[in-house]
């Protein structure tokens, strides 16, 4: 027969956990709403800017910009991995770190040198435990990334890329597609690609739109290309934050439901133990009465 006192203590402990997970679920839901609004608000600007730069580059034809050229030799491949600062978000960090690890192993197999920049305390802690080489720790961004926090990182990357110190920049993060779908990706930030005009054109293609540039296309792209890199990195941070809140919301919902199931099971066990104890007491009373009669 189960000890009723032990069952009561266990049920009380699980109820306390249930309160915590339920509260964290509601907090994650509120933070998700705020992060979702920020990510959705900035995405149209990011996409429109990228399309504008692509159209300008194709219209200008033969444009040559340092951010579009990969260094022929020298330099290292910079890999930035964006993880969370807090835990209790399911497999969010594990999926990102697994994909980043595959990407880094690919660089090692090619014999390429790389720099690893880790964003988020959870990723930093994991790398220290795993013994991975880490060149930079970034733990001051917070759960609400601001553009003025991300912009210096992008500016530093572009400056080092132009100098030839790094030959590429890849960002590993959780891309937010929808509330039900988040995909870990490794996105190439530098050099900018996909801006070169197509060499072959279909015969049935419509006539190209003619642009009149003021100021010069090179001057325009000198402003727009760095802006594209900055906003793309900021969008990666925004997507990572909203994906983290979705993962935490799902994890806390599952934990809350599991706690409710355990409470229900412990309550049933307690009721059965109580009924058994009552039955045993009644049998003792009946037995005693029979012995006296």
C-alpha cells in the first residue's frame, strides 16, 4: 500500500512545479507577442531593401563593390552562432548548435581557418563545456535586441571583410517562418551574392526597365549595400528571439500538461490508498466485534 504522506508531499511538489511552468508559459506567450510584432514589422523593410539593391545592381550592370567580392586568398571564415540567454526552451539551442557544428566541421574538412563568435549565454556555456575554440563571446544583446546594439557588429564585420581579414561571414540562427515552423539555418551574410545581372536572357523576356540614377549607381550602392548587411543581421537577431519565445512557450505548455497528468495520477493513487486504509480499519472493527460476540 502506498504511503499517503509520501503521495501528499509528491503532489504538493508537483503542484508547485505546475504553478511555475504555468507562469512561465504565460510570460513566454506575452514575450512572444511582443517579439513577433517586432520581427514582422522589420521583415517587409528587410525584403524590400534587398529587392531594391538587387534591381539597382542589375540595372547598373558591371557594378563592383568590396562587399560583393570574396577575397582571393587569406582571411578566415567568420561564423556567428545566435543562441538564447535563458534556458527552458526545449531543443531550441540544441538544434542551432548541432547545425553550427556541422557547418564548422565542413570548414575543418576543407582545411579552412575560421573564427567562432557565440551570441547568448547558453551557447557560451555549451562551448566551454564541449571544449570548442571560441574567439568571441557576446552576451550583452539581451532578449530584446536593438538596432544600435547590432549595428556595431555588422560595421565591424564589413570593415574586416573589406580589409581582407575575413573572407566570409555566416550566421547560424533559428529562422522564424511561422508560429508552427522555425528552421535552424546558416545564412551567408558576406560576401553579398545574388546581385550580379544574369548573363543569359530569354527571348520572350520583357524589355528591361530603364533607370535614371541620381546620384551615381555606385554612390547609391555604397549606401544601400552596407545598410542591407546591417538590417539582415538585425533581422536574424529578431527572428532568433521570436523563435526562442515560441520554443519556450511550447516547452512550458508541455511541462504544464505533464504536471497536470502527474497530479491527476497521484490524486488517484492517494484516493486508492485512503480507501484501502478505511477498508482495513472497517475490517479491524468488524473483526473485533465478531471476537466479542
